[in-house]
C-alpha cells in the first residue's frame, strides 16, 4: 500500500510551532523547498543524503520510524529539537524525537499509529552536519554528527549518529559547552573545544562492526565535535 498520493502527508508548511514537514515528503522535496532550506541544517542534510535515486524515494516518516542509529535525517532533526506527530483512530499525539527513539530499531510508535509529520522550531544560529564513511562515495555512515548553536537561548545542541543503538543527543557535552562558551564575545577557545569533543566521545556507546571499531568511532567523534564547535564560532557574526 502506498500513501504517496495523500496530499496532507506531503506538505511542507509554516505553523505556529515552526516548520511542519509531512511524513510522506521525500528528501529531494526538502532539498528543493525554500521553506525547508531556510533551516540550513535541512539543506545540508539533503545534499549529503544518499544518491539522487534514494533522495527521490526516501521519506521523512520512513527515515525516522526505522529507529536505526545511522539515519541522516534523524541526527539532524534531533539537533533541531524536532517533534514527531503520530496519529491513530484514537487521535493525535506529539512526541519529542528524542523520546520517540527508544532503542535499536525501536520507537514509541504503537501498532495502531502512523507517523504523519515532524515539526521543527525555528532556531537562529550556526547549523552544520558532518559524517565520515569508508569511502568518498555512497555509503552507510561510520559516524555522523549535527551541531546547532541556538543564539537566542545561548545553547548548543549536539546529535550523534552510529554512536550507540539509537541516534542520540550528547547532553553532557552540551551542558559543558553551554557554560564554557563566552556568549558575550561569541568566542570559544581551543581548550573548550577539545574538552567538548572529549566529553562527547566518552559519553556514548559506539558499536564495533565490519566498518569500524568502537575506538575509531570515539576518536572520530572527538575530532569532529571539536572542529564543528570551533567552526561555529569562527564564522561571520550571527
């Protein structure tokens, strides 16, 4: 059964909560939509997402409902504090994405529910996505990362992919950065960035598999987090 012709599942629109993206939207649609790409992280995610064929078939709902830890979209939505809209005959409920992802290939979705949309609050500030893999071509990511700097609330959001059984937020690293960053001067020093990476790498549970070992993934997370935080505060004033 295909749900692709249900118009309400394929809309991208602004709502009081921010931006609402229907679960039936494909990644190519996000890439081409001005509303969606007004959130920089979504545009970067779409460009990094698979091949053209995959972008034209992969849906928002399918990407997050799989519960897999290496899904590109889930990592970016976590960093953006997105919420998932679920619907059944009993009604609709809204669940923060972080609570929706409950375990390896497990979500908060009940048998009678379906994902109908995600909503993303508007965030002003630096946003970026980075990933590494076994080759410079189409691949399943070895580890991925999304960083959002919320200038309004003076907070850092860091989400990790393939660093545990589910995509996750690095809350201990975030808490450290939120207090260590000089928000008045919009500056972060090298020691703070290095410690940020160390905390992120220590407080996750990356797997060892045929692609890479746990230690390699931890090292990658440490370096990637450090570089992204430095990059966030080296760019033009926001």
